[in-house]
C-alpha cells in the first residue's frame, strides 16, 4: 500500500515537473522562432545562440526519458502550450531538432489530432 502511494506521488511529481518544463521550453522556443534565434554552441560572442543551444539540450534530455507515457505527456503539453502557434513550433523544431524523438512525438500527436 505504501509503495503504491509513493509510486503515485512520484508519478504526479514527475508529470508536474514535465508539464512545467514543457511550458518553459515551448515559450522559449516560441521566442527563439519569432526572433530568428538559432541554437549554436560554436558562436563565440552570440550569447542568444548559446542559450538557445542549452534549451535544445534540455529538450534532448526530456526526449531521453524511457517511459513512452511521459514522452506523450510532454508532447501533448508542448502542443497545448503552443496553442494557435503549433505550426510555428513544429516548423522550428523540424528545422533544429528534427531527429529528436520528442519532436517526432509532437509531430505525430499534432497530426493525429488534426
């Protein structure tokens, strides 16, 4: 019984963390897309591109989650957060993170609902 409660609590905490992270990433990606900021770690003085690269790395870390249910949850939350900017989100992700499993799930979920 205690293990079940701990497991439920852990799952709830994990989904809340993923939900918040997805919201932050989606908002950041929206800003990067609007401002034409490209993720690039090789630029010496362009701090915005380096920051965008770090955000892309956070996106990558989420995609490495081994639980398909969590990847689906993150994808759904990113689409939900994007609202009427979903096409812009997909275009930016396709351009800079197209081989990422989380992007692929976002793409699939978008087209499944469309």
